[in-house]
C-alpha cells in the first residue's frame, strides 16, 4: 500500500502565513491611522483658514486704529492733545517710517517676517524645545503678524484655543494685507508705556521728535526695546534697563546684517538724557467746552471725536486764557471760603467783534468734566432785572422812563404769575433806582409788562 500525504500544512508554514496576515493587518491599521491623521490635519488647517477669514471679515472695523485729536488756538497753534481712555496715538504712514526703524523691529520681534505667511513654524518649534528644556514657557514663537492679530482682535488670555484663533487670524491678515500694511499697522498699534500707543507717539513722548526720519540709531533701538515690557524698559522711568535692552536690540541688528559693529558700539554707548516737558493742566474748562461744542456741531459722539484723529480749531487767545488761569490761582483775589464750601467764581472773555470765546474759566480748581460754572444752566436771579427790564426801558423811551420814574409796588398778579417781594414789604410806588437797589420783584415785573416782554427780549 502506498503512503497517504496529509493535506494540512506543517507548523512552520502555518506560522509563516499567520505572520503575513498580521503584517498585512498592521499595515492596513497604520495606513488607516495615517490617513485619519492626514484628514484631521487637513480639516484642522481648513478650519483655521476659514475661521480666520470669517473673524477678519467680521472685525474689519478694528483695523481702523484710534488716533488722538488735536485742539488749536486762534493762531492755529496746538494747545492740547486729546485721547480716549489713555489712547494717545498719532498714526504714521509707511512712507514716514524710515527703513532702519523697520529693520530694528523686525530684527527684535520677528527676523523671518518677510519670509513666513503669518506663522513661523521654525520659531514655534525652537520655542517649544526651549520651553521643554526649561520646563516652563520661557520663549515665545509669535510673529509680528500674530502679535497684531492678538492686539487687534483678541484678549490677552493664554489658552490653546486663543493661540489657535490668533494663528488663524494671522493667516487671514497675511492673505488680505501686504507685509508693509501689516508692519505699518503693528507699529501704529503697539504700546510703548507712558500712555503712548504707536511708534510716532512714542518718539514724541521719549525724544520730543515727531519726525521719525530724524531719529538716530540709538533712539531707534531704544524704541524697539520698549514693547517687550513697556513699564520695565521705557527710558523715562528706567534709563539703565532701557540701555541694557537697547544693547540687545543693536546686537540683533548687527547679527542680522542691518548695521556694522562700529554703528552698534557707538549707539550702545549713548546715555539717555532727554527731559520731557512738564505737562500743562491749563485750558481744561475751555477744552471741555470746545469738545462739547464740536460734538454738537458735527453730530458725532465724543468717543468717536477722541479716537478719530480730528483737528478742533477754536477762537482761544492763549494770552487771555493764561491771564485767567494765573488770576484764578491767586486766592487773595477772592473772598474768604465758607465753612463747608470754597468761594467760587467763573469767567468768560468774548471778542465782541466776532462773538468768539477767547478765554474761559469754569471755577476755582476746575477739574476736567467737572461743573463748568461759566456755562452751567442756572437762574440768573436778580442780576437779570436790569438786562430784561430796566435797561430796555431806559433805552426805548428815556422821556418816559428814567432812574427816578415811579414804578407800581403792590401785590398783583400777571396772568397766572404772582410775584412777591423777597422782604414782604410793598410801598405802593417806588423809584426805579430804589427798586433796583432793593431788588424788589413786583416793580421789575410790572415794568417789563409796561414795555412788553417782546421788547425787553
């Protein structure tokens, strides 16, 4: 009898086939994971793109930065800079920003600014490695575009969702704006300490220089050093810290080829010696009144007025205004204060030829937005009697009415109005001069009726 072959594979063959099946399953599993990850990454990227574009379109109004308003006197000299909620900003166009100033900020804040599309993955990776090594968030990876996105559209909270939103807006900014537009907005937006927003306001605050093209290298580097920590590195409050940080900026500029070693050394050695002029508190009542007049005349809100970079031209004569300011500082010119309240006064000087207000004081120790007694609506009291009754009577018909004419002084009514003398005394008749001196109410109202209210007005 012949031997019968077994149809079953030997153990080695079975093991080999099982290995192939497992490898195939593993390959399919890994491929599935890769495809799923690619899908998630693509979906996430598209979500970031669309979300950033949506937020950009919804918030385009925020691209219009607040700019301080200016007030000018009758000779067109600037007398005040007005800003809302501390926003002291003067906008500057890219053509007025010197190339070296741009280089200083790019070297310090985002050296790959001209290369990336809003997000610098290389910088993010480097920052992530540094944070892992130090086990803390010690280095940031934000680009200038991301910083602009955060400043314009977002809060300062540090969450993963906010960082993703910041990145999405940064990509949208890069798609919709040019690099010059982004850098211009960034330099106009960032905070430099001491209420200065934007590089021009900072230049004026720290160097008294409104023309950025006239800044020296050490001044440019000083400005570029401030935004990292405005309260810590601004030269007015901390000149030593400012100089140290300036040296860092200059080194970065040299390393990136923007300046030579000789330029770096010379600019690093300069000591900050600028003394800002003392801020004047004059003109407060006049300026408050001018703002209100501008709001009334233009029909725009005060908020918009103080954020829109408007120029407000007034009829103030600075000599007249300063004379008022100095006079009201002299307490000896006023009566003694009461036990609970200061003796108060107000004054307005008007050019009789034009009707323009050339000077105004709202009260002694007037504070901004306080009670302006010069224009406060209140009863003129007895001071109005010679204006509305006695003077018109004398002017209209002096033959009939003169200071010694007799006026009726007895209890009477004028329609529904029944005036009373303040002392309750009525003499039947009283001379005009005596009625004025006594401030009698009934005779003055009676006289106004005789000449007619229309003529009195």
